[in-house]
């Protein structure tokens, strides 16, 4: 069966089946233009896509998928260091971007491919096998450059079908969100989900409360920051009362935001949990209980278990905490070129170690308690490795040493705070700009604290918990 069932299966065709930041395409237009992309990329080892939130991005991604070429979304604001790593590591031969977007890949051997929405092709491509790679998605670990998670087409299909069942998501829905198109949430769920189920898609551009209120959808996706900004605007929030389902994910939804959202819109939000590597694995259900602070039950086909630090099973008693491990059809195939990371991430019996600490109730409901490592930060729903930001800071000539933590933040969940030992005259703003230029803008520190030295233990390891405890005060 085709991955993009609704796109290729002749569902009803509204002129604005897909609307992104005010520009619309029908499914027929999308299919014609994407097939023209497929004709140009067929046979390439991988297709990188400069993933601005645009109809061109969707056209390029669909073109790659039609031709059976692995798609590698590139964050549009990624600086040279991050972009070069993604392009080289993935082996992409082409970087797709909108016609008129003059941005060069900056990497020798990677050719630009301009996506022209007026092109059409009617070539028919055989559906690639389910176990071929659909995507390589780059995601941060605690240290080093981002790793490419290799995601099979059948994993995407299995996840979208399980979510459609959990959320009663159908072609009758209009999906609304304003999330970036280079991650699982915005791209795999938020775009491919619409092209598989047949629902209309309205992408609002930046996910503002007024943009969500004006979109008139039935199914809304957001990260917790989006929902907490929405409830701060009660008039906008009230306009979501006509929706069917509000879904939160990518980071913990604070209980007060859950409650305000329920009060202002009349809808208790659905919470779901996942990772780039596993796609979405656990969710509350459209027809089930939606409990604040809980992400619900495993999706169809997904298995979960808790394991203690000693490797022993942890009971599902609603109290005992353990590392959450997952298995099932939505799991990725491994990290590209990183056997070391694979060895750390998979158990001998084939389960994936999420690195998240959780509690499972006797009723099967899952509660995510936190992350095992302080070095993986979630800010605004973005996953950021402390080590990558520290390395970028250390590249600055006036930085002797740096330690990065995720400090609790009302708006972003966690905010990146950098403790820097200077080695010459430098300001916090200069360092913030330095990181934003080299990595992605969302990886920049929100606060830089200049310190004479970093607290370390006897082994020389930075005491991050101490920095966090002092965080607000310094
Ligand atoms: C600010 N800007 C700068 C600088 N400071 N630019 C350069 N240098 C600087 N020093 C500019 C930015 O370019 C941007 O400009 C603007 O300021 C604001 O950027 P930012 O502060 O990052 O935006 P924000 O308002 O804080 O963003 C909040 C947000 C965002 C919209 C909620 O965090 C977001 O989109 N989060 C979603 C993350 C996500 O989708 N995660 C899913 C991962 P300009 O306006 O020009 O752009 S997938 C996942 O987790 C799984 C599988 C799951 O479970 O879903
Ligand atoms: P990413 O790979 O960017 O998708 O980040 C995955 C991580 O986001 C997970 O390992 C969790 O730490 C976090 N996460 C995703 N969804 C939730 C949720 N509903 N509640 C708490 N944490 C979440």
C-alpha cells in the first residue's frame, strides 16, 4: 500500500487541501509538482531538503518519497557547522529548496535543486518496499554532532495508522499546526499524517495564538510552549472550542496548562509521547480518559517496559520509576554511521532505551517523570544536546571553558543557560550570536553567565546539578 494513501488514492480534491503560511495547493497540484521532483531525483542516494515551512518543502519531501529516495530535512536556520555535518554524514547528493531561494548548500558535491511548483509530471512510480529508508532525521545526543536516525517507510505508516486509530483521525478532519517541518512532530505527523488520512492541512506559519484561533480546524497539534502561549490569550483559546481534538506532545505539558486549556476550550488535551527514534509510541485516546500529567497507553503494536539501573524489571505499580524501553513496528532502524551509538541504545533483546524515566500505573497509564541525563535539553519542544552547544562555545577564541544546562522555564519548559569561563573580553550577547550562527538558532543560550571557574567534582566532571540549583540566582 502507498505510504501517502490519500495523496495517491484519489480522495476528494479541495483547491486548498494543503495551505501553508497562506499559500494553497490541491492534492492534484501537489502530486503533479512532486512527481516532477521525483523525476529529477530518482536514483539519488539521498535528497536533502531545506525545510522552511513552505509548500515547496512539502513538494520536495513528497517527491523524494515517490521516487524512493531517502529524505533528509535540513533545519533552515542551521549554521554552516550543523548543515555541513548533516549533508556530509547523510551522503545527500542534492539539496532541494524553493525556486528563487538562492541559498547554496555550501558543501562541495551537493547540488542545489530548485523546486518549481508550476512543473508537472505524470510518471508513475512503483511503491518502494516498506523496509526502504523514508527519512534520515538528525537529532541531538548528549554530546557531539546530531545523529541521523534512519526511519523506514513502514515505521511511518505504522505510526500514522496507530495515531489515526487512537485519535479517530479521518479525512473529515482539518489539521492545524505551525510547527517546523524538519522533525517528526511537524513533518511526519503534521504533513504526512494529512496526506495519509486525507485530512486538510492548514499550517499557520509561526504557531501564534491568533493564527491557531483563525484557522478553524478540527484537529490541532502543538508543543507545550504553543499551548501555554494560547492559554495566556483567553479570547484566542475560546475560539478553539469548535475543534474536535487538541493534541500536545514533544515535551511535558504542565498540569496548569492542561487545566486552563480544558477550561477555556472545553477540550481536555490529548497527550502523546515519542521520540525521533521511535516515532510516537504512547498516547491518550480520543474515546478514553485524558489524565493531566499522563501520556496514556501504548499505541497499537507498541510494547513498553520499565527497567531499573541494575537492569532488573520495574513493576507497573504507579509508583516505581525506571527507564522506559520501547519495541514495535514504529522503531527506527539505527543511527547512520554510528555503530557506537547503536550499541548504547539497543538492549540485547531488541528494545530501544529511550533515556526517559517513567512510571507505569496498574491501569497501564504512562507518566514521564524526566530524562535520565541532564545533558539532553528540551526547549520549546526542541531536543538540544548540551555537549554540542558547549563545543560551539569553546570554538570562540575568548572562551576557556563552558558548561550548558537546561534551566526550568515557564515558556519554553527548559531554557538553555551557558556558564562560560572567559579567556578575554566577550559579552553574553556575542556568545549567543556566535552559537546561533554556527548551529541552529533554537540552540542558542537564552542566558550566558560569565564565571571565573566551573564547579567540578574530584574526577574533574562539571557539577551540572549544582549549576542548576544555583541557576536562578547567579
Ligand atoms: C532570536 N532570533 C535570533 C537570535 N535571537 N536569530 C539569530 N540570532 C539570535 N541570537 C530570532 C529567530 O531567528 C526567530 O526569528 C526569532 O528570533 C524567534 O526564535 P525563537 O526564540 O527560537 O522562537 P520562539 O518564539 O521561542 O519559539 C517557540 C516555538 C518554537 C515556536 C514554540 O520553540 C518551536 O517551533 N518549537 C517546536 C519544536 C518542535 O517541533 N519539536 C518537535 C521535535 P524568525 O521569526 O525570523 O524565525 S519532534 C519530537 O519531539 C517528537 C518525536 C515528539 O514527541 O513530537
Ligand atoms: P525528539 O527526539 O526531539 O522527539 O525528543 C524526544 C524526547 O522528547 C523524549 O525522549 C522525551 O524526553 C520528550 N517528550 C516527547 N513527548 C513528551 C511528552 N508528551 N511528555 C514528556 N516528554 C516528552
